C-alpha cells in the first residue's frame, strides 16, 4: 500500500517540476525575428469566431536528464 502512495507522490513532483520549467516560455519567432501567431477556433462558439494566440517555443524536458 505504501508503494502506491510513494509512486504517486513521485509522479506528482515530476509533473510539478516539468510545469515550473515550461510555464514562462517565450513567444516563438521566425528566422527573420518576426513573432509567430496561431489561429484557434473555440468549440463553444462552434467555430464561428477565430481567436489569435501567440505560438510558444518548444517544450523542454531538461528535468528528465537529471534522473
């Protein structure tokens, strides 16, 4: 019974570290330093209204190199 709680706690800690590492990613840029944007369609609006969001840089997995 104890190992189930221990492994769950370890997974929780790893996910928290991963979130903290990637929470402030910068906006992605093109080669000519122009910022990138993406178009998103909300399900609640049934695709009638487009929302423009900034593209973020790629997610990093640096915490897993420590293991």
